[in-house]
């Protein structure tokens, strides 16, 4: 079974340009996450989707970042316009979250490394 | 609030045991996890422990949890060069679902 797929793997843009990242989660996973990982840091949650609904976007800088998960499967994360400080790895993860409150094993994609010049 | 701390770097010789330590602050953590990240890859769950357990062993991996001190450790026996990676400690707290917070990661370097 394929894991979480992300594209592109690398992206270099100039500041003030727009950029978009795409994620295809593991089939059947109802929950999708976008994380920001700065160099030498752990993943920090940007937004979490349950099916099509964004249920936690409190850490998403909404002035420049937007995300969508149409049909509750694939998702895109967009930055417009990009700033120098947005250079980081953007990770997508998915999990199957049930109502019993068991462990939340998240499956991560390889990430998109963004460089803003 | 949630906060997970780890040391940044650990170097061991091949064949030795590695011990990676982590402290967390939230006493209401339900589960604690260890994730592994190899270069250019996403994180992968290695093992986890329920908060009412003290120890969990899985082949070469031993997880110890001291709930009183909020201290978690991961011991890797007979460390191999393929174990070189960044290891992330994480905790989850039930907020409608198990919300996961990650530490900054410990880079393990295995010297042949």
C-alpha cells in the first residue's frame, strides 16, 4: 500500500511569490494534518482536517496561508505571498482517528522542502 | 500547556546501547510516542507506551516511563548504523481526539 504522497519534494521561489503543496493521504484515513518543520525542530501543527472539515487551524497564519481538502481526500496548502521566514519543510500526515480514543498513529509523507529567496 | 524536551545529540559506537531521554510537562498525557526520522523522509512511529505503564519492550527497543518525574526514555540495544536518525519524543492528550505534540528531536549518530 502506498504511503502518504507529497509533491513537490523541493521548491525554490522568490519572496512574494505564491506556492502550493499537495498531499495524498493513505487511503481510508479520515484525518489529515499539515505540519511545519523548521531546521532542528520538531513538527508543529498548522491545520488538521477531519474528513473535509478543518477542525483545528489555530496555528495557521491565515493572512497568507490557506488550505483545502476537497472531497475529504487530497489536500493542498498554499502560501501567498511567501516570505523569507517561510523557508522550512512542510509535512503532511494522515491517521485513522476513531471514537474510542486509542493511540493516534500518524503516517507522514516525506515533506516538501521550501526555500524562499 | 504541552511541552516536550529532548537533548539535541547523542553519539554511540556500533554494538553499544543507546539511551535517548525526554521530559514532558503535561501530567494528563494519555500516550507517549517515539518517532524516527531518517534523512529526507517523514517521521515513522517506532513505539508508544500508555501512560499507566512503566515499561514496554519491543525487540531491541525498551521504553521506560517515570510518570512521577514526567520522564520518558528509549533504549536501543545493539545499536546499528541503520539506527542513525533523528528520534522524536511525543505526547498525546485527549482533546476530542489524541492531540500529539512533538519534541525537537535527538540526533543519534552511530559510529562504526
